[in-house]
C-alpha cells in the first residue's frame, strides 16, 4: 500500500505531464477554489453612507417634486464634494437623472427619498448627517461630517 505522500506526489507528477482533459477523464479532481464556493453573507449590518433627518428628507422631496413638474426624468438627489472654498472641500448637490447613475455610486434611500453619493466623494463624507435648518436668518442644508478635521467660519467648506 502506498503512503498518502507518495499518492499525492504521483498525482502531481501525472497532472503536470498530461493534459487537463486526460487528467479529468482519469478521475483526478481539482480542488475547489475559494471563489467558486458560496460566500457567507456578512453578519455586520451595512450602515448608510449619509444619514438624512426627516426635515432634510421633506425638503429634498419638495425640491424633487417641483423639479419633476419641469423634467420627469429625475430619480433623486446627487451629493458630492468639490475642491473649493476657503478650507479645501465643499459639498455639491444636484438632481440625479434616471439611468445616469455611476457604476460605483452609492444609493441611500431614507424617509422616501433617494440620495445618490458620487463614488469619488464617499471617502470624504461617510457617516455624514444631513439636516435642513430654517430660522429667522437662514434656511439651508447643514452637514455634520465626522471626517472633517476643520471647517471654515461660515461652514461652507471643510478639510479632511
């Protein structure tokens, strides 16, 4: 009787000498790779990139509804960052047209609103809380970004 080591060595030698088809006909089986096995679902729940408050969601809904009267091709709001402002980066918002989402863009659906995050901006704004603030002096979206190392005095721009 052959030892397990000699069986493995003989199989390896015969595999390297013959063609793959010959080896498969003879009953030699290749080991399964890890990519062909079923992957286990993550047990850690996925957290959204951006969190919207109910006030922000209501304001976004009203903006989208008003824009849909002019252009029915709108599917949500697009959020990104640009290099500008006195402190480095600034948030940029625009309407997202249906079918023009980027391949790696993140989609956040919260309070009945779809917000699409530009794939280049995800690194800078992950964990950000978006709110709508109205008082006697101002009415604006505010962003609480945990990644920001500093902000300018007016709150328009931030740096990471």
